């Protein structure tokens, strides 16, 4: 029988009592040591706050198909979109993704035909969309034009009339509030489309804030939605449109967004469009997120670990008394672990509680009006991880507490640290394995590189205590204060090693990213191909405008803004609706190139001088004589060049080869231009000529940045779909990325260094008192504190460079593979920002950044720590 007498307790209740006692002790200690507790709360709670705010913002901005149903369908049962009677294959349940099959019948659907293929008793309301520029006092870019009847109940909740009334006639429109801010007003007019169709503004309407804010709603029949694409209808059916009904309409060439299917997508097949289309595929995201989470937890543990270690040493007497009164090693371990539980739980709850309103405030500042949504499950998981990181940080101090000698503690004697003999071996094994996996990541992909980097970091963390000891032996040549500081750091390895490891992790991440970023910048500079001559200013139509009336206002604007400057007129081939392309054909000219207005401009001597960047009397004379001037002599055979013209009409094509006289000329700098064609050859070549762009030749006049900005601002007043470009050469040198990486790493390193230094200073009060007792001046004690910060920062920075160089070099190494390499560079796109972890052909190490991390940061940390060191020491007198 399990009977017991009063005063006795079962083992289970004893464990609960011990746990509650440990919890009370930890709570009281956390309240007494407010500074150390606040430090741990900040270290653990800040990541939880940031991640919670980010997850909440992403969840709020991610509008699900169900949340956006009213904005998409209004009160209709379905939205039917015209795809030209070509059968639709593989539509997803949201109707956002689909593929269409081939078909010869591409006639647009009519409203009557749409109603005929729906169940009896259905009706359809037009909802055609078109994207065109508009003009008020000046031309503005693209606006979304929707033709529908806002008076129809089917459009209810899609658009809300906030002022005026809905359009009721073909010549009336309603506009969105941003257009009102640009000059539209009720009772006024607005010019829409390139044809300049004038409509009367009768109302102001709003719609869901996550939809486009620049839109116009016109009454059907106004001649605006006359394109075959973007034709759609809101339909009201007698019965819900099921997935089988969607597939039947798909077979007719109609894409269908059904309310019934979107609300309950269970009847639809699995979404075949869910897989990622680039970068890291969707199946890799969980592993990548798990690795990033582990690295964040590792950093928090490394930063919070020294604080728990110092707290343990300050409570040695208290814990010794607990042990002397019968407390076991398990009880001591439990008390220290409860420090992590108490502070971790409080930090996690506080971070999560502040992260959600922070996200709400940031979203309110953006002002888009998304329906607020907090991902409670994800927030709870982040809070649990935050609390777990604090508990993990307290594990090592808890183990030390369980092994401490009670007699040594109560006798006031310091215990010699017990070496962890197996850690260096395990650390070396992990480093070797991590480096091997990282190197293999050049062929295996990004996950292997990230995983190898994480394993390498864990290996270095295990090696840090031994490496710190080795570095400490090299301090014999240092001045006395710095020598004492380094030996103090080695003696208190439980406090120093995590801080050094935290510095190492921050530096390693910065180095691993800086090397491929810097290599990408160098690669892009090598591959950079300017669009125009250096310093040239260009006005170009974003869509070809052959009409002279379109260009005349542009010429007048340039004449007003740049008096006395006559732009060079570059003309080129107009492709036309069928698609006509030209290419140079020569036996030894390499790959034939597609000829566009930029590659083969048509013009006179001024055009040739601009293209060459110099005067060439012989080439100019040949151009006047009707000869083509090639910038590559390999395209000429016997004073002639063969030009092949290819014209595509549907699936058919026709080719014509013409031989023309040609000469060669060398340009000052290589660009995309391949030749200059005289106007006399255009008819022979079958070219349809149009003015492509106006160029201010930098040899004649250099347009300043202020003049370029002024022309760019005033250009929309005279022409829509025009663009300006000032060729400044290669300007993206990668400095911003390096500064950003260096700044982030520097901030993390300094936080770790100052945290460890502050804890070390609190832990070294006896040493400072000893220095003061033997007459050491304040400067010596200040150098002691500065030396602690410098030693920790320098040790971590050196190890961080060594551990981060491997993944950085692997990421930037020219492997020639698309799965692992380093940097994707686009030589034909000026200012192109590269993507990390793709292909590259250049390896360039940012030595200046490494020097700042290894030399500059330790010096800065030492100077700041020394400047703020507390050098006043109160000496106590021993009695008895």
C-alpha cells in the first residue's frame, strides 16, 4: 500500500516543490540584478520582436483569394475572362494562373455569347479593362481603365462612389482619388488613351486598398475597352459555378473565377502552379528557413550565455549555501536553468506582445488599409524559440553550477576550470565536415553552402575556448594592462568564449556575403556595356512613334531647355505588326546579330561621328557615297557586306539577302551599335524608317544632371511614353553593399564586445581593486578594460574572417554551374544588381572591409570601452 504519514511527501510532489522553489529563487535574483536581467531581456526579446513584426506584416499584406473575393467578384457568382476561344488547360482554382492551347479562332466574345454558354437565367455585366496613359494638365503614365456599369448590383463592393455619382452615359467616367490630386475634378474632363478620347468626370470612386490606386471607371460603350485582351464579365447564375462548370467553360476558351470554388477549393485539383519558378525552389524553403532560425538561435545563445555565466559567479555563495543545506547537484542545475526559463519566458512574451502592435503601426503608416491579421501560430512558435534560446544559453552555466565545489565556494577560493577534453576534437571534426560540405555546395547548391557554413560555425564555437587559450599565450609582449586583460579573458573562458564566438559569427556572415558581392561588382564593371557614348543625353520613345507630330513638341522642349544645342537624330528600322528583323551575315563575323534601331542606326555624318566618338573623314565620305559603315571589319568581304532580312507572319517567314557596299571604321569605345546605314540604302534593304531617338552628342555639349532632371520632369507635359537617359557609365561600384554589410556586422560585433566587456568589468572588480591597492593609476585600470574589449573583438574577428572566407570564396568561385556558383551578372544591363549564389567569372576579395573588421573594429571597441570604463574603485579594509 502507498500510505504515508503527515509531513512526508511523495517523490513527485518533492520534485514539484523543488521546481517551485527554484523558480522563486530565480525570480528574486532576476529582480535584484536588474541590469543583467534587462540585458538578457533585450538580447532575447529584440529578435522575437523583429521576427514577430515581420511575420505579422507579411501575413497582413498577403491577401488570400478568400479575403479578396469581394474586391474581385463584387456580388457576382463568377468572373469570366475572354482568352480568344482557345481551350484553357490547367487553370488553378483562383483563375490567376492558367495555360492555353493553340487554336485558330481568336474572335473576341460578346456579352450575348457569354450569356448563351451560361446556365439558363444567367446574366452578364461587362467588366473590360484597358491600360493606357491619360492627360489632365500634362500627360501621366499608365492608368487602369475599366468599362462597367457601377449602377449594377453585381459591382457592389468592388467600387464605392465617395463623391458625385456613377457614370450613366458613354461619355462619362469616374476617377480614383489619386487622379483628383493630380487635377481631375467633378464636372471637368480627362483625356484618355493615346488617341486622346475626352470624357467628362462625374464621380470619385474607391476600391480595395490593395488594388491599383490609379484607375478610371467608364460606362460601357464609350469606345475605351476596344482591345481583345482584358475582356471580362461579372456573371450572375441561378446555381453556383462548380469546378466541373469551370472546366466546361475552359474548353470554350474562357477563364473562370468562381465564388463557390474559391470559397471551397476542395473540389479543385492540387494547385499545379504552387511550385517556385526561380531561385530556391519551394521544396527547399523549409530547410533554408530552419537553418536561418538555427543561426539566429545560435547568435542569441552566444550573446546571452556570458550574462548567465557572470550571474552564476555572482551567486556562487548563494548556491553554495543551498548545497550546504542539502541541495543536490540537480537542485543547483535547476536553479540556474530557471534563470533562463524566467528571463526567456518574459523576454519572449514581451517581444511578441510588442511586435504585433509595432507591425500594426508600421502598416498604418504605409496607409494601404490591408485587413490586419496576426499569425498567432507562427508568433507562438517564435516566442517558444526565443524562450528556448534563453534556456539553451543557461545550460552551460547550469552544468557548471552542478559541478562546483561547495567547500571551495564557501571558503572563498576560486575553482580551476575543468577542461572539456572532447570539445576540441569534436570541434575540429565539425569544422572539417562543414568546410567539405561548403566546398561541395559549389555544385550542390545554396542549401549545401548554408548548411556547411552552419556546421563550420558550430565547430568553431566548440574550438573557441582552446583557440582563446592559444591566443592568450601570445600576449607576453603586450604592456602590463593589456597582458592582464588577455590573461583574465583566458582565465574566465566560460564568459569569454561565447562572446568571442558571437563576434566570430557576425563577422563570418559579413565576410561570406561581402566576397561574392564584391566579386559581382567587379564582374559587372568588366562586362558593363554602355548604351550610349559617355555623357550622352537621350530622349527615346518607350513605344515607337513614327509620326513627326509626336516628336516636334519634344524638339521644342529641348530647344527651350538647351539653347543652341541641336540633337542628333537617330533613325532605325520599324518592325511593324508582322515582325521584321534584320541581321548581318558574314563568313567570319561570328553569330549573326539582330538589327534594331540601336544596333544599326540610319543617318548622316553627325550620326556617324556620334557612333564612332571621333571624326573619320574616310568613313564619312563613304557614308555620303551610299556605303554602309561597319564597326566590325570581319563583316566585309571584298568591300561588300551581305544583309539578310527576315519577316515573320504568324508561323511563316520569308527571307531576303541583299549585298551592299561597305567600309569598316573603329569606334572609340565598344557599344551595341554594329553599323551605320546611309538613307540611300534603306529602300534596297526593305527598311521602314522611323525616328527612334534624339541624342545630345557629348562631344558637342554635355548635359548636366540638373538639366537632365529638369527635362525629365517636363517631358510628360508634351509627350507620353517618353523616357530620358543620361549615360554616366558604370556607377554601381558595390560600395553601398559593403558599407551595409560592414555596418551590420560592426554593430553586432560591438554589441557582443561591449556586452562581454561590461560583464567582465563587473566580474573583475576584485582585480581592479587589487590594481588600485598596489598603486595603479586610473589610466592603467582603463587600459585593462580597453584590453578586454580589444582582445574579445580581435579574437572573434580573426576567427570570423577565417570561418567566413570559405563560404564566401565558394560562393564567388567561377564554377560555371547554375546550381551553386556565385554571382549572376548581366553585361548588357547597366546598373544591374546581381543575385548572390549564382554564376560568376571573377573572384575579388574586399581587403579593405576585412581590414576594417580585423583591425578597425577591435581598435574602436577598445577605445569606446576604455572611454566609458568605471575606474573609481572603493577599497575595503579587512578586519579580524
